[in-house]
């Protein structure tokens, strides 16, 4: 049985409360069970756009480091657009994985990462379609926000973490632990052990701690 790391991503903050992670993990588990694969660890990218490159994807960075350290050589995703929607970012990340000697499995496109020219063309076509769909969604949402603003005079998005009661104190705990040299994964574990719940979801992850600390630095 081959060990694999599962990578999940949802792009919008509002999607964190949806079934995106559940759907992706279900598809990956079904594929793994049918192909003698063992999911050794799951990495969740929370609220990060698929247009972001590797430097702006904390969970993907953690996964890459784990591939280097723990002997697991395979990453599995539900679809290639979970790796990236932007075609250039998608191809860059896939190329980086290959250069390091790692394998990428896509449940929806199981053979699209081969070196066969036809398969590479199909992968690029799918990537271009995903990029187009993302652009259309952005335009529709922008139009909806503009209509709401025109009608009501305002259009507020999701409040940043720390704006609700009690959240500032949790950020202070994160900062203190981080200043003491604790890794973000360990901070997430400490919060979970204390029974401190995130705004959405059942538990903390290193990527969500990292995102909150970075956002807090901007204010």
C-alpha cells in the first residue's frame, strides 16, 4: 500500500462553511480505497484562491515540506483545479512537483499528468476552462456587489477573524505561542486540545493559524 498526502482547497471564505472539503475528501478516499493507497495526511487550504502561486499557499507549502521529509512521494487531489485554476500557476506547480521527483494524482483526471503530449494538451485545455470559469465567477460576483451597493449604499463582505467577541484574545494566544518559537501546526494542536473552536469547521489547522496571523499583521 502506497502512502499519499491529500490536498484540499476552497477559494472563498464563505465556502469554508459549505461541503467543499467534505466532497473533495470523499472523492479522494473512494479513489484511494480502489487503488491500494493510504491517506497518510490531509492538508487543507482554507479560503485561498487557485490563482495564488506556491509562495502564497501555506498548506501546499506544508505538504511540499512533508513530501521532502517523510518519504511520501505522492500528492492526491480531487481535480487539477484544486491545485490551481490559473493555467500558468497550475503548470508551474505540477512542474515543480515533477522536478522534485514527486507524483501528482488527480481523481477526476487520473492519467492527465503523464508525459504523453496529448495528455498534456488535455490538461492544459482543462486548466484553461477552469481559468475561464473562475474569471466569469469573479465578474458575476463583482456585478452583484455593484448592484447591492447601488441599491443600499454599501456591500460588506465576510468580517475578518478578530472582529467578533473573543477572537482577539485567541489571536493574542497564537501570537504568543508563535513568538515562543512554536510551529503553526503545533499552535493549531494546542488550540484544539484546549477546546477552542475556529469560526467554522471542527478544528484548527496550521494553514488557518498562519492565515490569521498574517492577516492580523496587516492591521
